[in-house]
C-alpha cells in the first residue's frame, strides 16, 4: 500500500527508557567471552535497558507523554485520538489507551485505540495517526504512544532472543495543519505466510494457556524457553530483512519521486547493526547518513526509530528530510519519507 | 583472489583458532554459530559482492563448497 499526506505533521516527539542498564557481561552464563565479543562486533549491541518487575510499557509511555504534554504548548482538549501501540500491553482487556486516557487526564470525547504491532509498528502507527489526523478539523491532534517491554517475554536462557531486545517508549503528537508545508509518504508490505517466524506460541485463543505452556523445552543449540516466551526463527528473519527491505525503500523513493540524494538521514529499525550495514550497502547509502544507536538500547521493537530520532535531535535540526524503515513480526515491513523541520524533538528521559 | 588468501582472511574474520584447509567442514568448527554466519556473509559480500542467504549458509559444508558457492571463476 502506498500513501501520501499533506497538511499533517509531527508536531512533537518525546521518549523514555528505563534506568536499569544491562551490559553484555550479564549474559556470561550463556555466552563465552569470545562469543560476547563477536556478538558486539556483528549485532552491535553493547547494552540495553530493561524495566524492573513493577514497571510496564504503559508506564514508560506515560512518562514520555507527560514530558511531551508539559513541554509542548497545547490545549489537551485538542487531542481527539489516543493510540497505544505495543505487544506488551497492561491487560488483554481493556485497551491500555483507555487507562492512559485517564492517567493523562485527556478529554472523554476521544477515540482510544490499541494496536498490537511489532518492529514495523512505528511506521504502521504513524500511518494510522496521519490518516486519523487528516480526517480532523484544523488543529485536531492525535497522540500516538508506542511502548515496549520485551524483557518481560524473553527467556533469559535463549541465546536467539534474550541479548537482542531492550525496553523503551515514545510519545508522538500528530497534528492536522493545513498551513504545514511538509509532505509525507508511506508504503507497506505484509507476508502472512511467515507469520510463525516471530511468535509467542501460547496464551492466545488458538493455543490457550495451559500448564503445558510453562513447560521449558531445550532446542538443539541448548536454548531453553517455554511457550509464553518470544520465539524467533533468526535465520528466516535475517533472510527476509536482507531480501525485502532495500527494494521496498527503493520503491517508496520511486513512488514518491524523491531522489535518494535528497534524503538527509536514513533511520532503520535497530534490529542488528550487521543487517543495517548490509541494507545500507545495497542502497549505496554512506554510513554518515545511516543513523545507528543499537549499541546503547538494543532492539526496542517499534520504539527503536523514535529513540533514534530523539538521540540525534542535533543532527536532525537542520537536516530534516528523513527516510524511516521498520520491519519485523508478521512479517510486516513499511517505510516512510518525512520532513521533521516542523517537529519539536525533546531529549530522552530516563525512568 | 587467491584461494589461500581467501582462506586465511576467512580464518581471521571468523577468529578460528585451528588452521583452515579447503577440506575443513565449517559446520564442525567449535566457532560455527549464527554470529560466525554473519561474519561469513559480511566477509564474502565485501570481498566478492556476493550475498549469501540463509539457504546457501545451510548448504555450506567444507571451505571448498563455500568457494564453489561464491564461484570458482572469482578465484585464481
């Protein structure tokens, strides 16, 4: 699917990560020193942040949203829609967005919506927010909160997942503004045939939760996990990203008639530094244009792109034509070209 | 590229402690894992502009089989 928007902009963006830093030596029990070094060299992660037991994704999202609402001059009643996007919501029922609507003291005349989406979630959530904002009156706003605590669903004895993921959140304010000069372009792809490449097998209504869901199994590489832990077919996901992402980015540039050389920065989902560099090579994009912060935060699912924005606010201030690309569970992938020249970027907060 | 240079480069890149021969089965090495596979893909891609995918990685056995996969014409 291809979309083009005008008269809608991202007014502000704020973000938040938990205070607990988990360094790579934490995984000394499941990886040798040499393996950890090679992990750093290839995947590029040095540390990530994990919430403590009593902190949820919505708590991180709340902090980011409060930061945005306190520092951006707006009338809260102009927020007509609140979207909460996460794979680790507070409850199965009700929406976490409803809980946040109350916590943030937003108007009751509002559309609250939860979206369950993974690493492509930032692009998917932005597209949804832009479409909603476009349908509002001038000045109407959508508050899009994206938050993830994958640390809660990882098996700490599964080398194929546990070192990779980190927690974080971002709050993004999208606004209908006819005076805005910025145009935005999106494209999306899905491949349900590989739906099981990244999954939590039990706990939904296809495989309901039973005693058996907690049974720990060991795979041929010695990884231990139960059926409520995140499971990832690494090689399949790896192949998918190397095969699909670069051509889909080229296609968006072609569809939107934007020259690659006019893009100031490329913000790719921070899943694996090796993959990001391979995609950069395919696109013939120099490393100075490819922003990377996976070393600090690991893979924070859909939150990785907003974290990349807030940790590079200085660079983006004067060079605001960006291309963003998200890809992951589903399998889903999507890209967008945005201009952030009218976007207020707040510095990263620690919770 | 000379086969010998390729093999010593491979040994260095993957930080393999034993001496690699054309007959060495890469999958039998203690060092072989998903990170080694990434290093291998990166090395081959940088040196030959050939992208190995997960299927080709699965099919690799010996160093010679890897060389054949890259293409014998690329070696002298």
